[in-house]
C-alpha cells in the first residue's frame, strides 16, 4: 500500500480587503479504500455511512444509507467493484414534515428523520423504503437512479423494514427488533395485505434489528444486527412458512483493533463523558449489513461498525459459505473480516476514488454534492448568486448554534484531517456570529462575533459552555478558520488566521464524543446566526478545503528490502523477529519474511518457524496496517494473524485479529533496516 502525501491548499489573500473571488481550492487527496495495488483497506469511506443496504443491478452495485436530519437525504452510490463508489443522487431533496424539520418554533429533529433504508430494484424501477421518525415509513421510487425520485407515504410505520420482491411477483416485508414480523405488501407497496401479518421469528431466537431480507436460489435469508455484543445474525428457510433456522453470529467481534473512545449517554449538557477504554471488547464490531454476489460469482458482505465520534463506518468483507451459511470472513477465520484484502474481481477495473469532491470554492451554479443542510433550509436566506464565488448565509435569529438555520454541513473524515474555511466578515451586523463548527454533542465552533463595539474571534465548547475570545481589528474583513482533527484520539485544534498562512490556536483542544442524540458522527458546518432575536447581516464564505496527510494509511508500507519488526510493548529485543528480516513481494499487499536463506513458515498447527524457501501460502502473509499505524501479518495458510506467544517466546499464526489494547502480541512496529 502506497502513501499519497498531499500539499496543503491555502487561500493566501490579504485580510485588508476581499478580492473579487478567492482562488479555486486545489484538488485534494482524500481517503480511498482502494490501495492502487489490487487490494483494498477498510473502511470503504472514513466518513460516516451508516445502515448500508447494497444491491446489484446488472454489472453495477448500488448502496443507500441513513442520513437522519440532513438535507438532501438518502444518498444513492454506485460502484463497479464494491470498493470505489460514486454518488449518483439523493432520493429526497427536502423532507419537510413540520416545524421541527425546519428548526422552527424551538423544535428540532436531531437524531430523527430518515434512517435504515431498504434499497431494491424490481421490473426496471428503483425503490427505497425508509423509516422516518414521527411519520409512517416513506417509499421513494425512480426509473433512473439519477432521479427524479417520487416520495409516497406508506400507511404505517414498519421499524427497520426490509422488502423482498419474490419470484411469484409478490412483495413481502419483514420488520421489528428480535421479534421479526412478516407480511405481504399490496400492489401499491404502501400497505399490508389484510390477514398476512404474522410473527416469522419469535423473540429469543437470536435475531436483532436492521433486517435485510434476500433470496438466493430457493433459500430465503434475513440478516439482522444485535447491538448486545455487536454481532450480525442470520436466519434462513426454504419456504416463507418456515421452519426458520437462526445462526446468531455470521459476523462477530470485528472492530479492526479500534479502541473504544469518548462517549456519553446523557441527553443534555454538561455531559458525563466516559474516557476511552482500550480494554473494551465487542462494543462497536461489524454488525448491520447484507451480502451480494458479483458477476464473477464471488460473494461479498457490506456492513457497518461504530467507529467512535466520527460515526458509523462501512466495511467490505469477503464471504465464505459453510454449511449453507454465508460467513463474513475467510475459511480459516470465519466471522472475522480482514482489514486489507484482494479487491473483488471485475472485468472493468475502477481507479481509486472517493464518492465526493470535498473541497468547494462556491464558484459553481450549485453546491457540491457533498454538502447537506442541517435540517430543511430556508432557501431565501442563502445564495451562490448574490455574490458570485461566495456562499452567502443570511444571519437568522437563533439562541445558539444548534438552533441556527441554514448551517451547511459535510461529514468529517478520518483518521486525520484539516478543514479550512475562508470567510468575508464585512457584511456581518451587531449580534451576528459566523464561522466553522464541529456539529456533534457536545459541539464546538470557532468564528467571528460582531457587537456594537466591534468584532472578536470566539471559540465555543458546549461542554461547560466555555467561551474563549481573541481580539480582532475592526478593519479586518477576511478571516480563515481551521479545525485540525485526529479521530484516533478524538482531539481537535481550532485555530484562526487573517492571512490564510499563519494560524493561531484558540482555547484547549476540543474533544469529540460518540453519542446517540444526533445519531450522526461529527460534521463540519459553516454557520451564521444572530443572537439578538432578529435577522442580521450576511456571512460570505469563499472557500472550504479539506486536507488529509494520510489518505491511505499512516506511512508507506514496503514490500521489499529489509525491516526490523518489534511487537508493541516488547522492548527487550529477545523475540524471534528482533533481527532484521528481508521482505519478498508475493503479490498484491503480500510478503514473505526471509532470514539467512530461510522463510518464516506457518505449520498446520499455526506455529511459525524458519524453514525452507518462500514457495507457497505457508510462507505468505497479508501485510496489513492497523488503524493505529502498526503492522499485522495475516497468514494465508491459516487466515489468522501472527502473534508473539510470550510464554514460549515463539511466533504463532492463530490470532483472530488485533485487540484494541495492543497487548496481544499481534501488532508490530516496523522500521527500515540498514
């Protein structure tokens, strides 16, 4: 895997007076799962994409996911290889079902809105059935995935539903938590046929929620997520009447070694925040998802996992069938997913790319597709035309950032990123506040506050309602705001500048938290609001850039030359890998380890020894970078990870995967050897 380093794009413009238009942001490298060498690394996107549902239509794959209160909602992505995805459309531009959807009257739908979509294609038409809080389930249809989409309310709400168009031409639906309900849908697909509703799988059988209802050959499958233990269960039957068998764990325990981060269960500030806990197990493992078969006949699974405050991320898993059950993972390590693996076979390779272009200079006729409004926007209070080359937000009355209308957001991206926004403040009026925020709970922002006496820089942290200020000259008209994020530690540095080059941090690092109030991960937000109860002036944003120093990993991974390897936590230099080893490339992302003419060889019992020359899978390892930047080596013979057994001071390829505390001997630190 090769690390692509990128140059930071800075809008170096004078703070004394704005130019007619800011320079267009330079193209930026951003996280891609495709390593460019025939392998991919999870997650598919290092920004939130939760509740994924995937289907195949011909040679194309489509995926939809949850967007909650963000508008437009229900993104539809398309891919040819299940690794590289492109945004095709949003199924709904605005879902306006009352004042709370518009942040009016002191009401909001944070943590509500659109969730758990069921994506289907039948008889030339695309269907998305989606849950909506406070309303019935909504049906979205389109003949072309690009739209237009038509929304039709169903007659009732079906929790975490999934729809199956069966071979008999009828449509069936399952829904519920633990107790799985079943019914036939009527011809309009908006109601249940009377007399067809029944409990398909009783509570206590091992199922959860987030159903995915599919049929392969003559066998029906229902996949579900059980949050107690974070596992994926499956049920199967050869007839809808049953009997139904349940496998409680086709995917369980796979968190890629990610440590449990900051979190809270509180609903209001100040929040009681639990600190990170590397000893926690099965707290955020792969769970909700489904499987698809490629045109080449391969089976793959797509599911999500809780990745701390950045939100729920999506992963791709090879699927192994055993005893008629589709397990996520490889034959020697069922229910566990390798973080790095060979890409699906396809007759039309895709170049590495992300679903979105994240930078925006606001010079186009419409907003970039990556942007979503926080709730339904007031369209007459924002513009790209009022001042060409700028996003203009008219400051509307709000008591705080959460209640501010027309905050423009996009998902934060990990593991490390720097977001920069440029703002012309000359149009602000007394009582106005405008800037760049991290939308979460607690939230944090840095911006300009205009008063009758002048203007100042303010950094606000909702946790403790902490305000930190810095003076800003009354003649300054352009300010840059920056958020530097490390989502492995969940710490963010908020800074500002008047020249776009020299940035000054303000206040302590902001700590982001996993929470289920907004039911989303952290989002960047451009905002403007007035604290004096009336409409204020205008905030003109003329650029947003997102820079990532490590869009494909922490550092370049070699496939040749000599390296030294040391297990994390071991410093005595007495382990079997203490002396340098020579790497021999063995295919995409794979290596053999050689020393003194012998290769590290894994036996049938998983024990590794220096024996013979590199010749087959017994001497081959998938070289996988952990989320923390360490190295893990997965044996192609056992599909399990090499670890140092401290008791025997020996190497054994028997670990199902790295643990978050990194004390299991699986994670190695590597260095180039002379």
